[in-house]
């Protein structure tokens, strides 16, 4: 039996209930150990992940959990999980540094797939841990913010376009220089700190594009956001303009460009040339 969107929302709300009061506290920021995703796990990351694990264990679900801190772990009956190909791709807290510092922009991201490829993701939930807003989508059924359907914006570069630019700190100035012809076409740039939530901002038409050139960007950060963006009519592609359909694995990392339909040709021609 497939997991319902209501079940996935409940998982996210359980995380909210456990960590909301910890946002910005000293306790939240205690460093623990290096997580499977490669970053240092903080106390708040582990609390959030443990809520997910215990909620799943209490639910009788049989699935493979791919989660930032623990890596990969079967929940329930391994044979049944392998057979039903249910996979949950979770970032317990996307934007951990914001969560620890009390910068109000962090989320829990949950993607649910039946199959082992990105295109097999069927349901997605991203909950804003500051506002409790829930972005969610079911494949083929559209994307929503709480009870309202969302859609990408239809602005083009002749209008005031906003985008997020996420670059590695290494060679920052050099990259900015290289991207300056693109940056100048936009009206405003933002760097917010939770890729999952930023994909939702593009999906809901608050931003026109999200350029994330960090090669360390993890699948767990964006798996759910990709479905929400696609269901809202948005586009997401690799730096060479290709569709992204990788294996669902903790080791998968990739830079990407997400945008509304109007900006797709411009970004593909300009940015892809600049990167190569
Ligand atoms: Mg995280």
C-alpha cells in the first residue's frame, strides 16, 4: 500500500512540533558527528531525524529511508521494502545553519518514491519550520501551499525578476564575475539558505529562478522540491541543460538550475555556455 500525502504531512508536522521551539537556541547548534550527507550534524538535525524514524517505526511502513544524517536504513520488513520499492528521501532539516542561528528560513523535506529513480517520486511535502506552511504535491495532481494550488510566475526578463544564486565559497569572486551578464538581467538576487524552500518559492511564483552551482548540493535537499516545482509548471535541469533523473541514493549530489518557463531558454543558453 502506498503512503498517503496525509501521512507524509503528519511526519513533517511531527518534526515541526519537536524542533520549532529549539530554533535559534544554543542547544540546537551543538555539533554532534559528521552526517552521511557530508556536513556536521547538529543536535537539531538529529532530533528531527529521530522523530522521522520513530514515526515511521510506529507506522508499520516497510521502506528504505534515505536521510541526510543516517544515510540509508530499512524501516520495517526489509524483504517487503525491497519488493514494494517504497523509498522515502528526507532532509530532516534543510537549512540547519539557519535553524541553529535563528534565521527564519529552514524546512523539513520529504519525498516519497515507488521505484529507485528521481522520476519515481510520486509525493512530496516541504514544511516551513518557522511558519508551519506546507508545500506539497502529488505527481500529476498539481502542487499546493496549504490548501491553495500554486503555480510558477509568468514574468520574463523585461519585468522585475527575482532569483536565488547559490555558489560555492571557493572561487566565489571568479564565479560572480563569470555570471555577471546573467546577474545583471535580474532585478534582485537573494541567498536564503534552504534549497528545498527556495524550490517552493520558484514553484509558487515568488522567485523566477534558482541557480545552484554547488556541486555538493545533495539529492535529499531537492528531491521533494523537484516534484513540487514540476507540478507547479516549473523547470529544473543540469548545468548542461539536461533532465535530472538520477538514482535515489545518499551519495547523489548535483548542481542545478530551476526556473519558470519564460526564463528557461535564456538560462539554458547563457548559463550553460558560461559554465562549460
Ligand atoms: Mg539537513
